[in-house]
């Protein structure tokens, strides 16, 4: 069933309000035919120094690097896909070297901790071990078949635990510092 409008549209004028005073003739039409007086041309901002010499306007800031803000799920997907791609790259270029894979894990940890938005900061350290494990699948190979791949995965997790704990610790420290700054900023706004 259709709902018909019950109130008249609000055009800014109400009953009982006095009508605005009419504009003087010179303000009704400008030289270009537009309503109101002709706008003055804008001059660039020039700051004066004490001795009266003009100074150039301040320079525009340099463009900043991209600063994406990922949700908790987006951060988890980013680090899982990045580690899976780095695992394939490690397998292709270095023959599945586990120390190289561990070193490649550290920048992913830092980027994930920096790119997760303020509300989802605490999810970053949780998703990093999952991403580390996901990226180990192409790297870890201990024999033929699924059983050999699983044995290689568990061996890789056991032998590369230092990289896993180190990267997670770095991300946790970054996340905690960002969280403290975020909470302080929210308190100052309130």
C-alpha cells in the first residue's frame, strides 16, 4: 500500500514569519547577469614579513605514502595471501628455504600491524600465526603425498618457531603502541 505524503515540503518559510526585505536594485543583478554583486577576483595569499617585503605562500606538503586501513578480516586475508604468495616465491627462487621464508614473514607482520584500523587492532597478532602456517604449505615438503606435506608443515612450524614468535612479538608491540595512542586520542575527543 502506498504511503502518501502528509506534510507539505519545507521551503524554509513558515506561516507567521515576516518576509525578508527585498534586495536593493544594485544587488539584484550583477554585471554577468547573476544574482548578487559581482564577486571580486581572488588574489593569491601573500604573507608579509615585518620589514614589509612579500613572502611566498607556504608550500604544499609532499604526497604521503599509501596508508590503507584494513578491517580485522581484511588484515587476516592480507597477511594470509601475502604469506602464501611469498611461500610460492620462496619455493620458486630459493627451493623452499625455511630461513628465507622466516625473514620474509617479518615485513608482513609489520605491515599488517600498521595497516589494521584502530577498532580491529587486536586481531593482527592473532591472524599472523595462521598466515605463517598458510604460507608454509608450498615451502614445506618432506616427501610425496599429503602425509609428507603435513609432516613437512609440522617440521617447518617446529624449526621456524623463532621467526614465528619474533614476527608476532614485533606486531604485538606495534599494535599495543598504536592501541594506547588510539585510546588516548578517543579520550581527548570526548
